[in-house]
C-alpha cells in the first residue's frame, strides 16, 4: 500500500494578531512552505517526532498526537514529520504540523480530510500546543487561502468564521526574522494582564485594530496595495502601543520600509523578536539584498492571480 502523504501550510498574519484573541477580526494567509507528514502502516498508532525538535517540543507533539489519534479511533499508522519551516519562528509551524498530521490521521482512519474535518482535528492538537489560541493559525493552514478570520465560540466545535479574500493583484510579502523570538504564550499572557487591569483603554486599541482590518480587507479586494500597506503600518503602531514590540522588531520594520515596503509590521506574537513582514510589489530584489546582509528571509505570495509560492 502507498504511504499516505499530507501537507500543512505555515502562515503569516497580515493584520490583527493579538486582538484576534479577543474576538476582533484578523487577515492571515498561507505560506507555500510548512510541514509534510507521511504515514506508513504500523502495529499501533504512533508519531515519529522530528529530530530537530527539542525535548519539550517532542513531549508536546506526542501529547497532541495522542489526543487527535484517540478521536479518530487510533488507526494503525506511523506518522513521520518533515518540517520545512523553522519550528519556533512565529510562522505557524505548530498549526502546520497539526494540519499535516490531522490529514494523515483522517486518511488512515478512512475519512476524507476536508478543510472542515482537518481544521476540527487540528484544533484539538493546537490546544495542546497553545492552551487557548484564537484558531486563526490552523484555520489558515487548513483552508490554504488568504482569509478574513473572526473567532467565535460555536457549539459545533468550529473556532471561528473564515471568509476568503480574493485580490485582483498579487499580495506578496517579504518575511524576515529579527532578534530572539519570544514564546507566544508569554506575549499573549502579558497582554492579558494589562488588558484585565485597564480594560477600557485596551478595548479602544483592539477596536482600532479591528477597523484597520476591515479597511485592509476592502483594500485587498480592490487591489489597493497602497491602502493595505498603510493599514499595516498603522497596525504596527498600535501593536507597539499594546506593548508587543521591541527594538529588534522596530529596526527590521524600519529597514523594510526604507527598502520601499508599502507597509511593514511584525507578524504573530511579537516580543523580543520573531518574524517581520514587508509588503512589496517586487519582493525578489529585497530578499536578495537582505540575504546578502545576513538576514534570514524569504518571499511569499499570499493571494492574487497565479499564486506562485515562495522563493527560498
Ligand atoms: C499567533 O500566531 C497569533 C496570536 O494572535 C495568538 C493567537 O491568535 O492565538 C498572537
């Protein structure tokens, strides 16, 4: 029998990280790199963890796998994971892993890995990885589209509502890594404490981000990259106001802007460092220049005609 193979895409959040946790909208798109999972027949249902994972990550992966495996009746399959993404860079590696694994588990159990079923199972794994995530990561990965996402608590088990955003023009970003990454749990937890202490102030800021996201969604659909870029820049200012930025992230944001980015901001958790995105109509020369200067980066097309994926 042929081995089962499935892919789970990494993701970037274009706008709206963090406020998405509190029910405000966000825009996120899939990367064409992610995690590949392979399944071969086996005596039991087991996970072969990636060698690049550290001890804590391995423990978490096994726990998450066991939870998903139980839900599909523990099909007799051995699942091997091949991450193409750095494991803790804020690019949705855990969601990509959850989606790829869920697709293999569903197939092994004789069920169709539809985006909906995949997202449902991947969500169970994500909860082991993150506690109470908004669900934007695994939804983006399972849908593999640029989406406008809003968290909802649905009794059906769905974590949020997603609508595809189509763009008449390519939406391409340069993803650059800066500084040392902060764990998502830490930045989300610190913000939770601040907003619990000064709820009205933080609600106002989240509301501002929410409006920017609505504007940005319209800009994407109209092919207005300048409007989208400006919304990203203002979102970065608000992320800074929310206490989520740092010198390493701000430096990279300004570097990308000085290289002609229509908009630039960090993406994901923020904190001491992590991934920064810049919106460019021509990303390749930017990637070449940054790479020459020793910056870890790549380009990715998130939406638009003829999506062509990453330039590694
Ligand atoms: C992490 O990719 C995005 C955050 O908004 C957390 C979440 O949505 O669960 C920071």
